[in-house]
C-alpha cells in the first residue's frame, strides 16, 4: 500500500509539471504568434485532442488478448 501511494504521489507531481509546462507554452504562444496564427493553432490543437480521445476510445473498446 505504501508503494502504491508513493507511485500515486509521483504521478501527481508529473501531472502538475505537465500542466505547468502547458500553461507556460500557452503564454509563450501568446507572445510569439499573431492573433490569426494563435487562433489557427488552438483550432489544430483542439482537433488533435479530439482525435486522441477517439483513438483512446478505440483502444479501450478493442478486443483484449
């Protein structure tokens, strides 16, 4: 149980770091890109995440070996 809690704590730290990096990246994009480029970027990112969700659903519903 202690090992599982340690792994969960490590995972939580990793997720926090990833979210912090995501936020920093969004702030940098705001400074680097024009409004039109940023809008297009966010649309593409949204499509990408939609495709990842669809792929994840396929993996979850797929046959198990």
